[in-house]
C-alpha cells in the first residue's frame, strides 16, 4: 500500500502523446492513496497535454523542469 506521502514516479520519455497522459491516468487510478506524482516526458506535446489533463481533473501541477511536473491531488 502506498502512503499519502509517497511520490509516484512516471517516466514517459520515449512515449508520444497521448501516452504520457495515459500513464499519469493509470498511476492515479492504481495508486489511490498517493497524493503526489512526478512525471517526466520528452514529447513536446506533453507541455500542453499534461497541464490540460491535470486542470480538467482538478489536480495541482507545477513544472519541475523542461517537460517535467509534480502533480498533486
């Protein structure tokens, strides 16, 4: 079981959108106790898709680098 303080890492490098978004959606679903997710991608489309996905679901997100985010429930 994942505690609410665990940060789930999602490495979506090498994946084209929408796969980074789908990886984030799966991580959210599979880790209901987790409050934070770290995602890194290298598809430029993720710069639009990840913030849009997070915003639509009421998630808080902050960039942590180029094409990298910390997403919180």
